[in-house]
C-alpha cells in the first residue's frame, strides 16, 4: 500500500510506537504505519511544509481536516491505489486551505477576506468523493461550497441559512447522508442544510438541565453513509467551550452527554470523528490527548503518551478518519500526523484459576479494557514460557471493558494442575492494521486450585 506524500502535508519523523509494550493509555490504539506504506513519513512539521510550498506557507492555527478517496483519482484496475487519499485542512490563522494534489505536490488556496476564495478564521470542512467541499467560514458567518476540479479547488458559492435566521459564526460542518449538519455556534443550535444550501431544519439540544451552548465541532453517521458496521445513526457535538460532548439522533433527540470533567484532569473537547465501528474520537489540545469513546459514549481510553511518557501530540486539533481502511489524520499546533487504527489491551489481570481433572474442565477470571474491536485469544502459559492450553481461541470482541469468568473443557486439566501458569491475552484488530499489529499481555503467575467444577456446558 502507499499514500500520497504529504497526505495533507501529513507525515514523518517520530519513532515507531512499540507494538508489543504499548503505552499505558492507548499506546497502540493508533499506530504508525509501516515503513513500506509511507517510507517513514508520517509526521509533517514546518520544515516539510517549507520544502513542499517553496517557503510560501506557514502553519498558522491549523484546525479541521477532511480526507476522501476521490472518484477522479480512483483507478479501479489497480488494486494498489484504493487507499490513496486526498486530505484537506484549514489553516485558520492564514485564512487558507492546504491539500495534497499528488504524490509530490500540494495545493494552497484562499486568503484572508470575505469574498470568493477568501476566508476569515475557518474552523472545519467536509466533502464527498465527487470533489465537493464545504468549509465552515466562521468569521464570515457562512458555509462555503467549493469543488475539486483537475487538481485545483474552485469556488461554487456560499450558504448563510435563512434570511430571517442566518448563520452566526458557524464552527463545525459535516456532510452525512446527503445533508450538511452545521454547528451554528452563535445561535446555539444545529442547522441542517441540503448540499445546495437549502434550509431543512434546525434544533437545539436539552437534557437533564443542560442545553446546547456555543456548539463547536460536529461529526455524524447517518442513513446512506458508506463503511459503517452498525446501523446506529447519530451526531456528536462538542459545546460549552469544549466542556461537553453530546450524542444526538439526526432528528435532534439527545441520546447522551459527557462532561469533560468526568474523565479527569484539565482540558477541553475540540474536533471529533467517527470510525467504522462507530467509535468516537475527540481531540483535546489543552491536555494533549485524543479521547476515544464507544458508540454509547462509554469512555475507552486517552491516546497520547509514548513508552517513556513523552507526548505524542503537540496540541492535537482537527481529526478525520477514512473509515474504509481506518486511516487517521490529526492536525497539531504546527504540523500534522498520520496513523492507522490499531488496538490495545489495558489493565489486564487474571485470577482464580480452577482446574477439574475429573471432569476435564478449567475456569479463570479475566479483566481488561480492549480499545478497538479485535480478535482475541486467551492462553495458559507455564513458568518456562511454554503455551500449554488455549482457553479462548480467536474470539471477536468490541472495544469495551470486560470482567468475566470463563469456563471451558480442558483435556489437559490433570497435567496443568501441577504447573505454575499465567494467563496470556493476544489481540489483533479486525481491520486497518490487522496484519501489522499484535498485542500481547501476560498476567502474574497463578497457582491453580484443583476443585470440582459444574458439569454444564462451556460458558
């Protein structure tokens, strides 16, 4: 596989994250792609932008990102090009956009102002595979419609909402199911527009005494979207100066609310993205993390610490995910990074190993957090490092916390009863980096208890 160099100007330089001893907090939940995929180029800094722009562009408050596989660049007869993406980003402080034209060149469009091809503090953007782009031009109170034509971006028009209820400082925009969902920040509401700009509806959100206040970023998965495992359609919105994350139905019914204070430490929610399994990723520039939630808004992990505790992100801001292959792009204070979705096993422990030689059965308690839908195996390993018995072979589990007692038939129960054993979990993600990442965690040594177990079937 290969990707466009600069894939938004996104790439190069950091040391590869360990795939065996991942960081304590989601260290292999996002992983550096292999060298053969990106030639080591997965992090972009001002140095790279200077080279590719001829020293005419600077990172100046980069914000939202959007990636897509364009129909115009698709080569159906070449299976090796199906993951080549075009990635766009708004450079908010400069009032322009940066995007990758090809393997070796980038495009820069826009300048500060309020006319065609001009922007004032744009915050986010979205689009489709036909080359349509929609930019939340926050300082100009509008959504700008652009189109990618022949490696260039051209002006199509602008959207302001209803004449008697215009947009005010819209910060977030997401194209989903043929509709544009806009975080209309100054009006404390979500506005839904057609792709041509016609007003469809608007709504606020209210639950348990909380109401939508200055919504900032929005992401959505709705009917008609591609590459979704679940038929669970919803929106996520950050608001209240980054202190809250909402989940709502596409019709505007509140489905959940998480406060930033509930997950500890200082910080704020910024931009959001949703993956193939409807997991939700939210950047946090103040804390330097990317927070990951499942589709029910249950917190999974924070991503951002390396093996020695070093920070992997410098004020992470925009985030976009190509759901088909699990490719992730993150903008930072002065650059951007490129990742694949991996997996991690956190807080793994085992206890109460019981062996029943008479009925040839065994049971054990296992507890862990799985950070991405993965195929897992549980194996008993002796104190000489030999794998002696597979308790659970290649079982698919979603991202979640698991605390379970597992009981299975065990023909070798009598022999195992004489051993010191640990329980080992092996996890592989089900897509994206599935052939690249294998995570292994091992419990402390367990002294088996020999006892009669129920004769009922495995559970």
